[in-house]
């Protein structure tokens, strides 16, 4: 069970890092902006479901060994839900309305939340040592 907890937490951490620093950056460098934007918009709901699912499963697997780490993973899962359901929609509305300043503020908030999630997953990984 400890190995499964470590692997799923690692998958969460690695998946968030890869998506944030690899996939998103790659799309905007490989595709014209008018194609990259809609593509990334279609991918984000799946990314957030991945984070919710992995964080939830990792929390369940981690609980018997590290209730504090499990709590941090639950926090990641729970804060991803409004990020997906509310913040992502607000970002899309700002983009569609051409509200550049609002988009930048909301996008910055989503980046900060994702960075916090990556940090929390990394902290949980460090607790395995």
C-alpha cells in the first residue's frame, strides 16, 4: 500500500509538472495562437479531472501511513474542484469577451493555484522519505 501511495502521488506531481511546464508551453510554441488557445481550453477540464482523481486516490492510499500528507492531498483535490468549475469558466468568459486585464488576473490566479498544488504534492512526496 505504501508503494501504491508513493506511485500515485508521484504520478500526480509529475503529471501536473508535465502539463504545466511541458504540454501547455509546447502547444503555444508549436501551434499558432488561434489554434493553441482553443486546444488548451479543451484540455484543461481533463487536466483538472486528472488532478482531482489522482489527489483523491493518493490521499486514500496515503492515509494509513501519513494522515497529514493525506490531508494535504485532499486539500489539493478539494481546491481543484472550484478551480475547474468556477475559475476555468471565468477565464474562458474573459477570453471570449476580450477582457485582457481580467484574463491575465484570473489566469495568474489559476497558475498560482497550480503551483501551490505542485508544491503540496512535492511536500507529500518529501514526507515519504
